């Protein structure tokens, strides 16, 4: 199958790098299985929670589903050729659990593994380092029916699945990520219910978060047993959290949200404990009776690297006291125990997701993880922006996205100069795709996808990123 569009010649006005990155810096781009693969019922794949969720009326905007998505399942060779033309040094992709292990238990599905073998082989043939993520939110529906991530057994099933993938691909894949953004899986999937599986229960969200991390620890151990030379990490989505003012109540609100957004995961993963103040904040939600002896030691199994996904900053304020006559009712929240904390905006420019653009927050996040938690190598495993793109004469001039990438890469360089062991950067996303509950209405890609024809058009940001990779640096400002 020939690719209908190849990147035009890279436009470079000034080849002299103003900011040079370390020689071995890993330049990549990222995607996720359900967002791009399509072929939802092909090759032995069974439904995931996102198949069920997207086919449930009212869950995804316009009733969009990932049934076809970017049809990457049938176009992997052409898509890898595009990656090679952009000069990517690494490609971060996720494996679809129900494609590899239908139903979430039992033997591996040979057809599913063969797809990923072909993908890995194609990447290596183009000198692109495969970076494999084991879980990017597509839990087999049968495991959700059995309790999902709030159930302890799901963690054990995840370790079994990990062994299947490691046995099949571990001889060719060096870098492994266990989980992608467990906060989203737990607190959006089981707290607010805006993500699959769409459940809304604070206690379930907390249990899901713990069992996701337990599954991570068990998966690290499974990878170590199957492939001792693998470089293994986890990816967390982190945010600087600032109080709207110096008022004690606002400062406490920031502490609470930082606990749920950041420390809920960083502390168990990298310190082997839950923060005492977070446990106290959640006392009306759960008594943490789901945490068993030995769990935290398993969760804190030593890692080789940490992946950080960064998009924006949270600025929060204390709750406003409700009048006694007002009903004590809250919509389902992704912030259990802190539902009334207010999130405020500062008038900054925003992306099409209405997320404020705050590149300095990336420096703060990277420095915090390094200075407070670990000396491990860090990678920015996702960073990107959605904007409204327009195709004009067969081209997409996405100057807003290009500026976003430029600002955040300058932030990465600043962090490196501050002593952060940042080893690589993965742009989100390689191509436009199924953006979860937003369906196909939001575009994050460096490559534009026409979902009717599957035509790929590299945007200006793709050509610019190719020039950054080629010179391993950024032009002087």
C-alpha cells in the first residue's frame, strides 16, 4: 500500500543551532493503540473498555469510536516510512491488551503478536528505536466485567499479560513503559466517569489507582524475569499545582490537589509510601483497607527510568462556602475528597482543549521529580497541543503547534542546564487520532489525517521537528 503523501522538503532558514542538546538525546513521537490502530474486530482482537464506552450512546462526542481510527493496523509500513522521513530516533507506541490476549486471560493471540512483531521489525529496519507501552487504557472488557482496576486480581492479570509480550518482543525492544498516566485510568475512568469504563465512585478510583501501581510493580518484576537487560519505567502525567493566592485556604487547596494529581503516584512509585496528608485527605472516601502488606514494596520495585507527560499547570483556590439552602450535591469528580476545590484560569493563551500554555511549568516539573524524588534518567514521554487545523492547497500550516513545541523544547533545554538528567522527548502526537471522549474533534498530530480517505499530510510542525532532530538543537531566538 503506497503512502498518499510524503513530507515535503524540510524548511530550514538557519541551520546554526542556538541550543544544542546532548549527543545521545532521544528524539521521538508517541501514539496509543486504541487511538490509531482501528481493526477493532480483526486478527482475533476482542473488545476493550474503550470499545464498549465509545459504543455507548452519549459517552463520546458525535458517537465517534476507534473502530477504524487511523487504520494504522493496515498501514503500519507507510506510517513507519513517514517516521523515518521525519528522522525520528524513537517511536513510543502501546500494545493493545485485547489484541494480544483476548479477554485478558489465557494464551497469547498469535495474530495480535505478529502485528507488533511486524511493527517492531519495521521500526528497526529504519533505525527507529521501539519504545513499548504495555498499558494505555484499553483494559479487556472481560476484566472490567470481573471488577476492573478496583479489583486486585486485575493487577495479577496485567503481570501475566506482560510476560506474554516480553517473551514475544523482548529480544528486540529495549525500552518498556508499564503504564501510561495511571491518574487518568483511575480518576477519570472510575472517579468522574468521563473516560472508560465510565464509573463514578471515589473509593473505586482510589482502589483503581493503587491496583494500577501494584500491577506496574508486578509487571516490572515480570519483565526483569523474562528480559533482564530491558530498561523499564512508568509514565505519569504531572502538573505544577499553584495556589491562586497566598491565603492559607488557597495554599491548602493546592496541597490537596498536588496530593491527588502528583504525590498519589510519585510517592508510592519512588518512595514506597503514601503521603500521610493525602491519606488524611481521603479519610472520608476510603480507609485504604485495599493496601496489603508488601504492596508498597512491590510498587516501588526499582526502575531504570521515569517518563513524564506534561501539558499544563493547575492553579486552584479554596472552596466557596455554600449557602445552607443549597443542596449538598456534587457532580462526579476526579478529585475525591477535594471535590469543591476550584480550578482557576489566569488568562493565558490556551490550546483547543482549553488548557493554558505554560512552558515554564515543564521546567518546574522536571526539576521537582529530579530534585525531590530520583536521580533516574527522565524522559518527556508526551508533550503536545491540540489546535484547529485547516488544509489549504494540500498543506497544514500549524504555527501555533510549532510555537508550542519550540517553547517546551526550550524548557527541556533549560532543565538539562539545571542538572536534570533528561534523556529524550516524545512529541504528542505523531498523527491526528481518536482523542478519547472528544472523538475526532481534537487534533494533536504533527501529521494531519483525513479520516475518510486516510490521507496523511505532514504539517509545518512536522517539518520543523524534523529539522530540530537533524541538527539536534533549536535555532537561536
